């Protein structure tokens, strides 16, 4: 597996968690979500706005609500979205801890 493929898989696997985390504090539009992901990751993680919208549309049925005008939609978390965020955060923490145990050297 190439390094690019691994990076793409990591980004794909964390996309929902990143979006839900940014929406937890306030409603945001797609461009704002994309910009914040890139800025807060120091440019390491980037999502094109065009690739972000299919994820937002998917999340609309599972815990993210859209509002606003046709040209600029703002998304916010619903109660189901907050529950999904908590589940994703818990799962991510367990995953990161497992990776740390494997790569951390205490078992080497």
C-alpha cells in the first residue's frame, strides 16, 4: 500500500469525526469547514469543498441539519449528531491508544 493510499484512507476514516467536531461549537457552511480543517491541521489535512458536500449530504440524514439560503447552507448538529460525535470521539480515542501501544516502543 502506497503512502498516498494510506493518507487517503486515514482522511476518509476521520472525515465524519472532523466535521462533527467542528459543528459541535457552532453552525458552519462547507467552505468554513474545509478551511478550518486545513488551518487547524497546519495544512496536513485538506478537503476540497466539492468532496466535503457529499459527506455533509450523507450526514444530513444521520445527525446534521442544514439551514439557510440556497446559495450558502449552514450545517449544525442535531441531538442525534451530538450522540454520533461522542461515539466517534470515543472510538477514535480507543483507536489512537491502540496505535500508540503498537508503535510506542514499550513492547519492543
